[in-house]
């Protein structure tokens, strides 16, 4: 049975309904505020992430450009070192670099240098003086530009034109876009360690047969301009002095460069020379490489033979590294250094009449099968019946041979 609610009941229901509506509206307001706050947080977070990403891109791009600038400066240094290696005289290069007033600027910034009459080593083309040498990639696209300026070293005086020690300073300026990189390198010409004798027998002497020729001799008196006399024959054991039976034979172990005293050092020297060799020969086993006329007085060269060598007939100039045995087979003259590093065998007998102006070193670092020895091995040196005037120490010839060696960095500084 339906009954009508009383007026107080209806009023109470209306109040409750109104309260519920207010509560719901309040909750909706709180939810809206929370939603707006969350949306604001997401906006801030997104902006932060976008900013971080942009900064990362900038940092990455700056790092990339900076690294490329460093590589570009190094490329200029490498090109300059090759120019120094092939130049006739560092002093001549310094004189050209000084310009018409014959005064080298000691400035270390490109703008100041370009305002002088000094000439850059690179580029050598005057039309490129303002822009610099361009470096391109494999597609021909220009990566950047660079200048390299030549100066003397501190010992000689940075602005001095005369080089006395084959140590020079290179300033490389690289430009990629708005990025500038400056590198200063002090470079010294590499050279084979000092020879303490005209003939250095760098190992125990197992076989030594002297020549019976009256004109053949090993002479340690310096025939070069340096007048730096050395022993005729140098050995590493006192027991070998009597075996050699030559008037001027001495134990030179204490005078030798450390790299000449170990198998690893000798192998490292041979490998280092091979890197800048003019010619590298790889004859088949049992087939010697014939070296006849090689180089000339104006072009000392570097030959590395990974095998046996027959010398002669002919004239040679430079450095010869023989990894196998060496046989003098004809009338032959070598000016510079002959380095027999490997099997440690020399046969200079009745078949050959020869002369070496400079020096010779013999060392055994490998067994017959080519494996490395743990220490310097026994040497075989046979001059029996050999003709010619022999081996004559000559520092001028050695210095000329060393001019084929590269300039190596001894100090690198990024400005």
C-alpha cells in the first residue's frame, strides 16, 4: 500500500540530495585540479627531456667537430713530416719559411702569422695562403682546411734559420666550420743508433775468417767530415777479440745502444726501418735478391730484403737491411749502412771485390727456420779471399743514409 511521505521527510531527502551533489561536485573539482597538475608535470618533463636531447646533440656535435679538428691538425703534421723527410736540407726549408726579410716570426696564432711575410710549409702554393690546404674525403667533399708552419727547436732557437741537430718545430692550424684546433709538435729525425765500430759483430762469433788480401781492411778511422774515429771491429765478448785477431778489435757491448743488445730491440729496429723503406723485397726461399746499382749520391734510399742478398756488381747508396744471408758476388761499393739482422751470415770471399763506406752491423735474431731466438745468436763472417778495400768507417756516409729516415714526434702539445 503506497503512502505519501510527510513534508519533513521530503525536506530531509532534498537536503541529502543537495549534500550529495555538492560532494560530487567537490570531487570533480579535485580531480580536475589533479589532472591539470599531472598535465603540467608531463609538460615540464617533456620539455626537460627535449632540452636534454638537444643539449646531448650539441655536445655530440661539438665533440665530433673537435675530434675531426684534431685529426685534421694531425693530418697536417703528418704531411709536414713527410716534406721534412724528403727535403734536401732543413736549413733550406727554414730559410724559405722566413720569407723575404729572413726573419722567422715566433707568433703562435694564425692571424698574426698570415700578416707576416713568413711562408707556410703547407700549403706551398701561394694562392692557398689565405684559405689553407683542403682535406677532402673519399667522395671529394671538403672536410676542412689547415696550415702548417715550420720553426726551429728551442735548443737552436725557435727563430734561428740554421738547423744543427735535426730537431724542428711544427705548428698546425686546422679549421672545420667555426672550430679551430692548434697543435704544436717537436719532431726529431730518426736515425740508426750510433755505430761503435766500422764492423759491429753483434753476437757470439762462431766463424770468422779474415781476408788474405793486402789491400782489404776494416778501418775505424772516420773518413767523413766528423772525424769521429771508432774501433775497426766491435764484438760483445772478450773471448772473440783473440778470434778476430785484428789490431783494433774491442768489446763494445758497453758502448752500444740498448736496442742493439736484445733480439727484440734488433727486430724492432728492422721493422721500424721497413715502415719507411723505399723498397721492400720478398725473394722466394733459396733465391737471393740481387742488389746492384741502387740509389745515387743525391738520393740515398732504403732497401729491406726479407731473405738472402747477393751484392754486386754496382754501387749502392743508403741503408740496406738484409734479413737472410749476404754474399758479395762482384765489384761492389756501398755508401751508408749495411745491416744484416736475421740469420747473421756474411760471405765476402773470392767472388767479390767490395768496399763499404760507412758501417756494417751483423746480428743473428732468428733460427734457420725463421723462429725468433731468445738471445743474440752465433755469427758467421767469412772474408776469406775477399777483395776490394774493405769496410771504412764514414760518419758522413752514415748521416747521408739516415736522411732517408722520417721525423718522429718527441713532443706534442694542443694549444
